[in-house]
C-alpha cells in the first residue's frame, strides 16, 4: 500500500561509500511451477553507493553495488536490469552471522529513504542490514519513475479530488509515462511481486549468504510473505509489519482497512474521558464534514507547511478522507482538527493538502505501483465493486467520495491504460509456513487494518502476533516497544519477549479548548 511518511530523521554526514566486497554469481533460481529461469543467472557487481540529495549517514560505512537480474525470467533473452543494493554493517563488534534483509513499502517508494528509520529502530544493532531497491525503484536501472504523474500530483491540490478535470489530467499523465517507459524498452508485465521475490532469492545466493532474516512492512509484508511462500530456502525468520496479505489485498478491499483504522482512533478517543467529553461524537462529525465539503468545497490560497508562495488548494470530501488516510494530521490531532474544521477553521487540513503541491519529481516509481496494482490488486473487481465496498464502510457518505479507492483515485481507468496481464490467481495465495514469524500491527492503521494480520498469523504456525495500541502504519519506527519485540524476535525467533505490549495504551489526544 502507498507509503506513509514517518516524521523526518536527520542524517548529516558525508557519503563515503566503499565497494570493497566480492560478488558470487547466483545460479538459476527455481520459480513458480517448478521451472528454472530461462534467462541468464543473476550476479552481484560491487559499485558506489547512491548519493541522495539529503545524505544518509549509514551509507558512509556501507558496501554497495547492483544485483543484475533478468527483467523477465520467463522470457529467454530478456534484457538485464540492475537493482541497487547496500550492505550496512552491524553496530555491534561481534554481530550475529545471519543478516536482516529489508523489504520496503509502496510499491514504488524509495527504499534507501527508509534507512535512517531502520537504523534508528535498531535493525543493524546486532546484524548486518541489507537494503535492495525493488525493481524499478529509485537508483535502479531502469527506474520506473513517472515525473508526469508527479507533476499532476502537484497540480491536483488545486482541483476537486474526484473532479473530471483531475481524472483527465491524471490519465494523460499515466499514458505519457507508459508510452515513455515502453519506448525505452521496459517490459511492464515483469514488474510484479513474483519477480520481486525472485530478485531477493537471487540476492541471497549472489552474496553467498547461507541464511538471513526478513523484515518487511506494508507492501513489503506482501512481498515478504510471497518470498517465504515461493523461496523458503535460507530464511531463518520473517517479521512483517503493517500487513498487506497477498490473498486479501484488492482495490475494493482497502475500504475495510480505512474504516477499521478510523473507527479504532475514534474508539480510543471515546475511551479517554477528556477526549470523549470534548469530542463526543466523532463518527457523526466526520460524516458531516465529508458531506459538507463534498457539497460545497473550500477553495483557498494556502502557504505550504515548508513555506513559499500561497497555492490554490481545494478541500472537498474526498480530499478530507484521503488526508486522514495519509495521517495528516496525526491520529492524536485528528479529533481536534475535525472539530476546528466544523467551526470554520480548516487550516490543519488545508496546509496538509497544500503540501502536495511540492513534489519530489522522479523519485517515486509510479510505474511499479501501476504494474502491481493493475495486475494483482485490480483484477476480478470493478469500479462498481469499489463503490459498494465504500458504501458498506461508510454508509450514507456521498458516492463521489466512495467511488475512488483511498489514495488510488481513478485506478481502474489507469489500469485500462497501463494494460498488464492479470496475475491475481498466482498472487492471491496465502502463505502457509512453519518458519518462525513475527506479525506486527498497529490499532490506528488506516492503510492495512490490524484485522488483516489475523489470517496471516493463522497460516504461519510458528508465528507470534503483536498488536500495538495507538500506533498507525509502519509500527516499528514509531514504537520503542515494537523495536524491543523485534530485537527479541531476531535473537530468539521461537520465543520473543512481547511483555512490553501488555500495558500499552494509546497516548492522549490533543484537546483544544472551545
């Protein structure tokens, strides 16, 4: 699912990347249906580390390079693509032999951008941390970025969320990106979770690592579970965070997570006397504001949060809902922000919406997002199914809000343009395994609702499930307790210490005087 922005982490250090480690060519990996790869074997080639605009301190001691893999393993003669890899050393002087490999959310997000959060969460405390950008991501060759879509997103803040003009401009951006990528030779059908999983299997072999641990969040949990199902060899333990189960993720299905997360936030407020007294009926308040803004959108000139010139900003019902899904404002501020909005002060939401006018062009791999969403999440359902799921989640809300998948508006129309094969039957398969697993979810998650974790736990016979109260999407960086549990799990996968979770409660909500 689309990536949540954790509050910024500073990484102020010069980049001095080392490439002094060897590569071991990987053999042909066995793929679904038991057939070996028809394309050339993968290999690792050392090289310099990426140089992000904002330096990442941990890359200063990292050893980097590219994993070279076939773009499409099912096609003989497929071209070779390059995936950026970084090996971040353990902080410990005597690290464990089995490293941790990370699988990022998205799909399409910059994996390297997550490194500071991983390091601050202790992922490399006792083990080497291995980072690989999923195929098509930033620093890969090719990069399936869509600057065309980034430019649309910057402009979209001044349009109605579901406006006809917004749809037309978005679909043109999608078509322009697809035309450019295919003209450059990209086989868009090869950018899927099966190939992503095979890339990680090849990486372990290419680096000569006998055994490692896997940690993935959001879409990365989907990928980790697929990887465990298709390539279980060499996996010591798997931790999944903010779970998006392969068998459950569909475009209409996202409405259930949105409703569950918002409901849990409102229930937590109702359980705190001060919050309940100040904001007594949040479900009604939210419904009223969505209906009001959808009927009479606000058009404002707003200065983005980081400053600059005011930008035209339209705040309607769809925009309001999607800001809540994006956790802007934060869950603890959500009741106060809704109350302020009802009293004629839309500032918190308007600034959050205006922030979208400032886009980092070319850094998000929208091409990977579309290839996976259109081949794995969309098939078997229609735009009508999205609307019906929305009506079930939020009865009485305007159809114009409920017709669009949260954070993926106009996706079925986009899939008609993207035109990749249906992969639902090979991807929507539960992972059944006895490999030790840690399943982490947050009660405030409105992207991958905590109930999604339950079915996954049942299928993993060696799993430990942990639900962290008051935490939203991507739990570990936001919760010291979850960091402790994960560290304990990596040390003792079959007997992690989860005791810190027992007494946790959601923190206090922001209370603004009347």
